[in-house]
């Protein structure tokens, strides 16, 4: 199990898996959506901290760039005729 975080014991991971397996698929999906939203909000906060002068549109563009990577971002921008 090389995917275990360094700050987590194998026992803790096993317990987490046990708890997750007991949940309904709907509950696991809800948790996934909440975690995804938290990551997005943290990324936006980081962008705002690094670029306090960015508009909402610029923040969205930077979030997209970080999400899809530079190469795909450039292709999207070119396809949309932006920049």
C-alpha cells in the first residue's frame, strides 16, 4: 500500500476503509463532492492570495489552468479565441 500518507498508520487506513465500506454509495459520493468543493475553494483562496488584483474572471481562468494543466489550457484558450 504505497498510497498511504506518511502521516497515517496502516491501522488508521484500514479503519477508514472499513467505515467507508459501510456507507451507502450515495453517502460516499456526497463526501467526494464535499471534498472536491473544499479543494476548489482552497485553490481559489490560494489564487486570491497570490493575485489579490485578479478579477473573478481571471481567478476562474487560473483555476482552470491549474486544473487541466498548461498544455490543455493553451488549447482551450486557442479554441475559444481568447488572449
